[in-house]
C-alpha cells in the first residue's frame, strides 16, 4: 500500500491502495471481515484520516487498484469504509478496457449508509451500469406519496447535485386514479398512443353519407348533449367500422374525435404488446384509466382484428389475457354507464373477430367503396391546389372509368396523373427540370389520367366485396343504398 498525504494534482489528501487483493478468494467473492491484509489497511486508513479542519472530507480520495479483474465486480471495500464512517461518500474509478480496447468509464455515484446493504444484497448479479440506475430508482421509491424530497435531501445533500432527481406529477397525471400507475407506462401512452387533436370536418370525408349520418347520431350528438342522451337513449360503448382497405375508416375515426371535441387515442397492436409477461395487460388497463381521466375520449383501434381475433386453444396465453382485459374494459365490470368513452374499431377482416367482440360493438357500420359522386368529390379535392384543364364532364368521365377504385386508389391515381407533365419535361431534350420554373409546367389533362390508369389498378377484387356485403347483411347495423 502506498500512502500519500496529498493528491498529485493538489486537490486534497488521498490514500492510494495499490494491488488490493486478499490472499484467499472464492470465485467472485471477497471476505474482508477475515482477511488480515485488508484489516491492516483499514486500521492504517483510520489512523491517517486525521485531516486539518479546513479540508472538506468530500475531497478526500481513496483510490484502489487491482490486477484481478475477475473479482472487482463484487468488491465490498466501500462497505468497510462506510461502516466505520471514514467519509460521507465513496465510489470507484476504474481504468479497465473493453475487448475492443476502449476504456470503460464509470460514473462515481454517492453511496448512502442506509442504502448500501440493501443495494448490495439485491444487486449481486447486476453490472455496474445497472446498479447506478437501480440506485436512483430506489431513491425515487423512498419518497412519500406527495413527492416530498425535503427530508431525503436533508439526509443526503448529494441529491442536490443532480443524483436521484425526482419530479412531481402535474396536470392530469396527478389525478388520484392514476397514482398506482407506473410513470413509464403513462409516458408510453402519452407519447405513442395519444394523438394531437386535428380539425377535420365532415366535408373532408367524401361520400359515405349513410355512415356519416349514423356516426353523428350514435357518437357526436350524445357527446355534445349528454344531458339528453342518457338512460335508454345512451349511446353504445363501441362502434365497429368494417370494409375494404383504403376506404377512409381511419380518417372517419379522426373526424369523429375532432367533432366530439374529445381526446383521441390511436391504438395499434405494436403499441400495447410486449415481450414481458403481464406488460400488455398493464398498458391496456392504464390506457382506459387515462381515457377516463381525460374524457370525453375516443379510443380508436386500427386493424382491430390483429388484437381481438377469435379465441382458441392454440393461441398464446399472453394474447388471451390481453383480449380478456380489453373485453372487460369494453363492456364489463370495469365500465360505468356514466363514462363518456367511445371505443371505435376499424378492420378489413371482420370475419376473424371474436363473437364477444362483435357483441360489445353494438353498432357495426359498413364503409364501402366510394360511389361516382364521392369519386368526383375526391378528384376535385385532390386537384384543388394543382393546375389542370379538366372540365366537369372530364371529371365525371374519370369517375365512371374508375368504378371499383377505393379512396386510396383514387389518391394514387391523381398522384400518378400529376407526375405525367413532370416526366414529359425530364424526357424532353430542350428543357431542364433543374432550371425550369414551376409555372412553366403544363396543366394536368384528361389524357394524363388515361395514362395513369394503365399503371394504377383497383386493389379490391369482386370476391372480397361479396364477402363484406354478406357479412354486412348478417351482422351490419345498416345496408347501404
């Protein structure tokens, strides 16, 4: 052991312990209470710690080094020093290197006397980096329910320097019903599931007049006038939108949330599933708890068939538990008749839904392909900010030629037609696309749509349409005209 009265850089007194290693060790363990060399080190440390009053004890350093990398992970020297009250905080600086030769930098953290034994006993198999994180978490859990950290800061002033910083919940997160929810789960729901309210009008949804009328009746009006729609007039808890892909089901969901002035939650299967057992159920439970706090709320479940398919014996137990949790909150013991929470589901595979799910979605609305009038409105809307020389008759002709196109297909068709004038410039030898003015690009013409139709074909086949229409006649809430 090499003893020094001062550091090499003049910061303060220090004691350098070189090659600190007991004579007899077990695999990954030291027994400091029995090793005579370490006991001698302890006695010498205590004898040489009589520092002048002007020196801050926090500036006293006791670096240790060893060439036995295998046993450093479980070294308990700091417990020995803390037990004898040598200094107020301790830690280790290491100069170990990784397999690639990069140095491993360890952050020296405060070690509090009443935490050392607990941390050490519970983190025997944890690496150093994980112990730092767990130490902060243990400090958080020591707070009282009101988030009061004054007592903890008085006992451990090192918290004021940035270690173990604790924040108090504010706003809707401080609601009493959310006190038992983990902060991480709340943050995940706020960041990944809650959506910013957008202003979407019913006029922005082209066509689907029957579906929009039904949605206004069962959703919008009850949300705006809950005093009228109560008792037997109470709206259903769940509404299912089904139909071919690309028909605007998601846009309708956002429009409903906008018209209801409600908080919008957009759920996908990836946002609530986890590889850890039980985490999916916690997310579902926390989601509905937050929706109750922020009601009126609209919970939109896109591609609901990926979450709530028919239950069978071959499915995984975790999937079954998530389905059960959903069913309980959709319409079960966890729901209340006074809640202003709407569950809006969308799917293009309604045949795969569980029978209990179909029962809980009392309104099942078929969102079919747009009619001729709806396609005309789509073309006019999509080309509203583009130069074109299409007459009303041309637009009507395009609408007739695109029978069987979905809303997504119509958008792709207009994009393809708008690119034809640009491609003509690229193919021209006399014009340069890099230097030409935007005003010099010619207008979109009817022939451009004829060209685009050779590349953009309808994505919904007749056989699929027959399946949707059959399911609508059997389970749907209305049959479109």
